[in-house]
C-alpha cells in the first residue's frame, strides 16, 4: 500500500464520519424528510460515499467516529455542512443546538469557541444580522 493510499483511506474515513454526523443530525428531530434526504444525497456525492456506505450509514449513523480535519478551514466547512442540514427546515431547536455544539467540540473547537461560532452562525442563518454586518457580507468578495 502506498503513502497516497493511506492518505486517501484516512480522508475517506473522515468523510464517512462526517457524513454519519450529518445523517444523525438530520434524523434527530423526527426522522428524515424528503428535503433532508435530497441534501444528504448531495453530500454523499460530494464526500465520495458509495451507495452501500450510504445505506449502511442511514441504518446506523452512530457507528462512525468523528475524525476532525487538521485544517481550520476544513473544520469550518464541516460545521457549515451541519448547519445546512439542520436548517433545511428553516429552524433549529434546542436539541439540534446541543448536538451541533458537541460536534464542534469533536472537531477540535474549545467549548467557548464552539458556543461563540454556533451563536454567530445561528444569527447569520436565521437573519439576525444588524445593518453593519449585512452590509459587510454584501460587499465582501
């Protein structure tokens, strides 16, 4: 086995764990609805999850550990993916907030950083921006 094979398998394991977390969050409130399944299928393609892996993860999403990426950008991207899944129904409940905070800590954020990032992300996703922040995001390239 070559060094690149080891890297790819480690990256794939990380993708499997991330996808399992997405499935777990999506089904946490009342099972999966059609819009969540459609989003999960897009994530499966993005993360190179095979059909067999997809079906297995849907059966048991808790069976896959979180393998945090070393890159801070990649960790933030994983957190963004989770928010996309949680907010597919345009709401986030207290249970989902607890789950995403646990996942953020699992990704390597401190408890304080996780709380701050999640609080700010909820403000952004739910439209809780003030005018200054709104202007900044509009003008940012």
